[in-house]
C-alpha cells in the first residue's frame, strides 16, 4: 500500500476461470506424511545416484514438484524425489492424488513420465551461457549434476570471423596411428576424452549413441581400445597445444597426459 491506495502490479498472472480447464486437467494438492507413501514395488528405474542431487535441489529451492500418487498412497511418479525429501528431513510434502487413475493408467503414466524426459536434449549452444549466468549468481551447477562438459569449459576459445567456434576433431583413420605410439594408458573402458568440442568415447558405438548424436552439438567418436583413445588424445594435444580432459563417470581425472 502507498498513500492509501493499492499499487498496480504489472506482469502478474491472472487465474483462469475454472470452466476453461478440462476436468481431467484439474488438480489439487494434498499434504501427505512421507511415511504414508508407498514406493511402487516394480518401479523399473534406478535412481539412487540422483538422490544427492535432488537433496541439493530441495535444500536450495524447497520441495516444489509434487509427486503423483494413487488413492492408497502408492507412488506413480516421484520415487526419487520422495527418497531425497526423506533424507533432507522432510516429514510431509504436497502430493497430487490421482483420483481418476485405475491400475492401467497409473502403470502407463509412470512409464511415460520417465520416458518422455529421456527424449528431450540440451541445446549446447545455449546451455553454457545459462550455467555461467547462474554461477555468477552464486549457484554451483555441479551440485545439481552438471559436468564441466556441460559448462563448456573445454570449448575451443578461437572463433572465425563468422563467430563459429573452431574445432579440431580427433582423427578417425586408425590406420594412421603407428603401433609404437601406443603406451601404457590411463584410459579405461567407459571414459570420455574431451578435446575442445570433440569427444572420444572409450566404448563401441551403439544404436542409441547414433541417435543421441543427432541431438548433440558435440562431435563424438567411439573407440573401444583404450590405447588408441590415448593415442588420439596425444595426437590432438600435439597438434593444438592444448591438453585434453579425461572424464570418468562425469568427473575429470587429474593428471591425464601430464609428464
């Protein structure tokens, strides 16, 4: 209030009339004790590794995304969030009770909710700028599962006149690598070597990898032989004068290719 008059607020959402909301889209939240909720016994998702990241999210922002549950308290969505909320010390949280769901709907919605998230992908031209922005605001993206690759820390710094970032991709002709170049390697199967905007994955190429390449801005090469992977990294380092970064389970390995 100012001078006895209410201030006009701009850019504030106006609630929609309930008649404009389809009956199946109307939801209400109910506060439920976490101990009264029951995980679905055949939940087909591994989620324990995500729990610490969600704890960081809950402690930073609160519990803002209600899980969907059946009338008897069985979880349809939100298994990981419930684990994290419990470990974060929450006793009760808001839930959406799916009064209109039968067993078939709950099963399909549980699967669809997880699967549709996998179809989305990041725009790697925009993501580093967003992550840099929140870092400047005091947040650490790594606390929420982002890696140095997401942060664009290994992008090439030089750009041409059109603004396109230069990229020296790793060589793809393995016949050019002499056997004598292979040395005792610190690369292990499953590792990723970041070289500017190129990556070498120490694993055979899979169909899912090919599909993923269509979504990524990063050039990616699969090579199952650890020695060849390291030889590629050494050749790139000699050509560019920059040190590649070895990533293992999402974290950089210190000392890679250091003398």
